[in-house]
C-alpha cells in the first residue's frame, strides 16, 4: 500500500496532481508508451559477494564452476505522457524488472564431495515521473528525450543449497531468504519514434537509471535432510550483510544472511549489503496517441 505520508506517497500524489493539471488545463494530447526488452544492473554487494565466494572456493579447493551474478535480465515499462506545450510532456509510468540466475560450484574437502548452488532472484517495480521533450527529425521520425525521478521497490530472493557426499552417505541443506526494500532513484533516456500511422509508432529506446538500496531485512528458512542431519528452522529476523574476509594471504568479499553484523579478527568493512540497481534497459515497443 502506498502511504501518502512517506516518500512513495508524496511521489504518487505529485504525479497525480501533475497528471490532472496536464489533462484538464494544458492540452488534450495524450500518449501511451509500452515497451519491453533487455536490462542490465551493476549488482553492488551482491555481485561483489558472489565473486568473492567464487574466488575463495577456487583458490582453496580448486572448485569447478562459479557463482554467477544476475547482471542481465529483462524488463517492461508503461507510461502515460500528457502534453503540456508542443514538444514538452509529463510522463507517469511504472515497470517491472527481473534478474535471476542459478549457478553451481563443485569441489572436494578431504573425502567429502560438495556441490553448492546459489540462486539470487531480484525483482524491481519502479514508479516514475518524467519530463519528455520531443525533437522532430523528419516527418516520420522523432527523438524523445526523458528524465526524472522514481520510487524503486525491490524484492530480493536468495536460495542456497549445499549437497554433501561422504563414503556413500549423502545429505543436503537449503537456506532461503526474502526481503523487500524501496528507495528513490533517478532515470533518464531517449528513444527513436517511427510513426507508422496517425497516432501509432514503433519506439526503440534506452533508459539509464541510478538506484541503490540497503537494509534488507526479511524472512528466512533453513532445512536439512539426509544421512548426516535432519532439521528445520525459520524466522523473520535476518539481514543481508556484506564483509571482507581474510583467509590466508588473500581477502574475499562475502555475503551472509543473519541477525547480527559479522565481526571477528579476519572480518573487515562489514555493512548491510547494498543492492545496486543502477544500469540501463534497452527496449522495443509502441506509442499510441489520443486526442488532438
């Protein structure tokens, strides 16, 4: 639910007010823009932690495979643009991004064979407010420039599974974590609009964004089964943490999900993990015009 007293609510209220002014006072021209395509995000501490753990099991155990960062994904967006004056409009939009990747590393520790599988899954729902400027190129082509602010609501799902085999015995452990967090970010982009008919055009665009979120606090489960153990636990008090861990002569970035901040003589730079959604989306879509 959007709270008008909070940042999301204020952004929503401002968007609604500007939309009403545009629709009632400034012009009757309205455009609906719908598009979807490929998305890229930096990842932040998610990427650093996955890389650090990959480096650790490779250096210490000669692991095969790596823990992949879901930097590539897909997204869709929709926006209603109200014309204020010729070439200038106000756009109110929303969208959906998803970045998910399952990867596995296998290695041996003594006589024990270990396979670790991780599946980070990040979904993002942005609510945006943009200014648009249309720059005609020819009778059928125009360049649309946009920029503004948005509220980015991200849900971080994390699944980890470890499978063990030793002397004919086997077992596994599975840990899951889920938390949602929102923050204000910024976006800007451009698109090439090719008019195919009156009030209908194809649009090819790219949108860049800046949004960084932390303080992910959510639900977790931890279960194990097999020849070595049988247990099941769950709670609502885990945070996503990042820290630098020194093992031997090297330092590795690490992700951990627990209640307390990581600490110890081999631990440094511990903090709540930051999820960096900054990146861009390349899209293909349509523009439908209404009114004059």
